[in-house]
């Protein structure tokens, strides 16, 4: 008989403890293997986290493992330890953390994705002095964290790849994260050519079995470089001595489902454990990253110039209060000129711009919450303006409170309207539209982009998707149809998002020439995000935005945890949020330094027939936030039909 006959197993369910099962001769297994186990009437996949010979005390029969899935362990002890850290940091169970680490094939599928920005040029480039200095700094390992900050097209990728090459020559293993990518053949070929020692590419188009095959290659040490989207941060390299996060500001690094981990946080944890180095990069760093650079916690490396020779485009602003409809006269004129030269145009519209935000068409006044400085959202059903942070509400204005004008209303328009307007004004132009409705399949996207790249289309009309990573030599004009749409989302990050988006979109124009133009249409030409993006003055924008965040005590000056209560039944969702609030107050949460905002309905109050209410917890430190979140999670069982979502450091509060 073997020494150990019992195993402790965790499953991907919100159960905070492990379950004990008995092994048989046929189902002998060890730590790190997956098994199928009976749980009440179901059979679940579980992960073995311990084996032992002591039967649990108590009068019950111990069930047997049903079958062993893997011939050898897929998790090592260090990955189980990482999952334990995740379970405490993201308020999830150990089983849920392990399941999200495993390449299941469905975990990463974000919106159909584009080629990353100037990812690899097929020609070996001469490095600029700034690039050489950046590579030297990273390989010196004098710091634990580096940030490669440079304009779009300044050659960040080349620095990343050369730093990776140096690390691998020293015997290290590298994880290189890119946002929601569809890796092109060109990139795969280029990387495989440069890294003959073995590359694993993990992306969302792979099947679960393909991903598992790559996972096993990495586990066996056959691979020195792993490239992939968010979940590649869990790749089972023995020692993550260098992790690179390209386009660090991208939202796709944050998981949209439970457990809501952020790849940046996990990467930081992994390099700490491995005494490795974390290198991030973007033309528009997140405010959190900028603050770390300002505080000298992270070393800033700057790439100041475009390497392809193109200059940064000229940027003009059009004040929409002077024009009707989505295409102003100056924008139309510019499109005519560019089409006349047989060049191409990108028109960018932020899709979420149907938002019901109140503004005065005469003076530009906008209704904001007096307590939170975020836009108030108009609710047709109850005919009120409401703040979705603190719950403050106000009747809509019939007259502008600032200038007395009667010309007030609720603004926003979407891609279909703009498309029909383009067709009306430019009937002969070949127009392609790219948004989530038209791109249900990746092939559509690739085909549309190829059409554009080959010069067979004149105007590309698109949403978020066209903002990043597009490198079309023929594009001489980028028109931003409505720069304001993200500004009015009731989210404290809306200024930061707008600034990043405008800067990234502007980077699409004139990448290979000196004739690039960008026209930004807005109702708020003096708004700081818009004005600073136009001047391309990042320093000024970040310092001003940090001042505002500091005054309002929002991240990066505090940490927040968002708790959402969702239910098919509206009153149940509200009751659960109210009960959670009173429980937190009874347990003296304020004394622990945690401030509670809400409860209030979520800005998008109903999604998929579920009613959503939220509480936002804010504190200088993470531990008391997590303690409060876990208390609320444990309440969950007392509310049938209510699902509780916990999100530490949420990227969006919609």
C-alpha cells in the first residue's frame, strides 16, 4: 500500500476550503495534476494541492476520485503559491485562481484584435542612441521596474526584443505581453527567426488543446520566450526573470470576469518572487504608472523621436457648437483634399458615445456631481440626473444654469449615423466601417485592414479598434468625429482615457511622411484632456490630472474596491446592497480607514436583464479593503438570486 491515500482538491467554485478525496490504485495522482471529482450530484474538474495519509476526522465516507486528467502535473508548487496570493488579493477561491491560470482557450478572447503597434519591422534597424541607452539600462538590472516611454512609432518593440535577447543569452526566460493580439505571420516568423531557442505564442484564436500543448513545452523548459495576451502572464516558466508589458495602459490587461486580476499586478508579483525585472511601455502611460515614475519607484526610459522618419502630425480642433451634424465644414474640406490626392482617411468615433450627458449648446456647460466631479447621467425612466458614485440626484434642467440658454439637451451619436452621413457627402468614396457590430469574425477585420493597406479603400470609419496598432502608409488625415464621448462617461478615469485615446489615434497619421493631419471635433475645445492632447503635452496633462485625483482622493492616491450586486430582480439587488452597507457600518469599517461610497445603481443599471447596484470602498491601503470585501462576499449566501462581484482596482466603474 502507498504512503498517501488521500488528496486535497480545489475546484473552480467559490468555496474557500479544499475537499478531501481518496485515491485508488487506478487514480493515483500527485500535487499539480487535474482530476475529476464528485461533488453532490455533479462531477467537477479539480486541482490537487496536497496528498497525505491522514483521513479527515468525522463520521462520513470519503468519496473516491473519479479519474485523473493529466499524466503529469501541470502546476508546480510555485504556481500554486501564486494562485494562493491571487486568491487573497482578488477575493476569490484558490480553485478559481488556478482555473484562470490554465490556458483554457476561452479566457482571453477579447474583441477581434489588431496587429500591435509597429511590432516588428522585417528590416533590421540601426538603433537610435536613445534605444541603445534603454537596452543598456534594462540589461544592467539596476532597477526592478523600468518604463519605456516614447511617442507612437518610436521603436519601443525593438528595445523590448533586444532586451529579451540579452536576457535569454544569460539563460533567463522572458514573458512578453501584448494587448489582445492576433499575431501576424510576419511577427511569428520574425520572432521565431530571432529566437531559434524556442518561442511559445499564446493567443485567443488557439484551441484549448493547442494552448495546453504550448503550456507543456514551456513547462519542460523548451521555450525561452513566451508571447501572448493577458493570461500569458501565468506561463509556467521556471523563473520569470524578465516580463515585458507593451502598451501598459490598455484595459485588456485587466480581466473582465471573476477573478478580476490585472496582468500588471501579477507580473510584478512574479518578478519579485524571481528577483527579475519588469519592463513596461506606452506612449500614454496609465496615471498609476506615471505616478510611480514621478516617485522614482520605477525608472523612466525615454524614446523621443519617430524612427521611420515621419513627423508627428499637425493637430487642429473644430468647435462643434458652431456646426450641425457629425461632419463639420473644416473636416469635410480636409477629406475632399486628401481624397483628391488619392490618399486615405480614418474617421474615428468612440462607440460609447450614445451616452446621455447633459450639456448646453450655447456655453458648453455640463452637469457634474457636486460631490464627485464626474458627469451625471440622465435616466429617462425616472426623468432625473444621477451620480453613480454617491447617489446624488437632480431634476434635469430646462434652462442652462450658467448662461440661461434654452438650447440644452442630451448628446451623443453612433457609428451608423456617421456612416450614412459619409455616404451622403462623399458618395464616390470607398468606405469601410469597423466596429464590434461589423467585426463578428476575425477574418472580416483582417480583410478590411488588408483592403485599407492595399489602398483599395478611401475612408476607414471605426471605433476603439482603429485607435491602436494601425500602420497605414497611405493615411494622411485622421478625423476624430466626437472627442467628447468618453469624457461624459461617469467614471473618474474618463479624462485619462480621452487623453490616451486622442494621443494614440493622432499617432496613426503621417507615420511615414510629413503631411499627416489630425482634426479633432469637440464641444469642449478647452477641456484639459483635449487641449493637452492637441499640444501633445503629456507632462502638463498628467500633472494637472494628478492634482485633481489627489484633491478627490481617487487612485493613484487611494485604492478602491468595487462591489456589484446583480440580480434579475431589481428590489433584491437593492436590498443586498443596503444590507451589505449596514453590515459594514456595524463592523466599524470607517475606523479601519475605509470610506464607503453608495450604494447606488451602477451607471449602466441593467445588463443582460440583470439589475446592478454598487458600493465603492476606498482606502489608502489594500488589506482593510480586502477584509471588507470578504465580509460582503460571505454575505452572498444569504441572498438567493443575487450575485456579488468584487473588483479590486477596477478600471471602469460603469
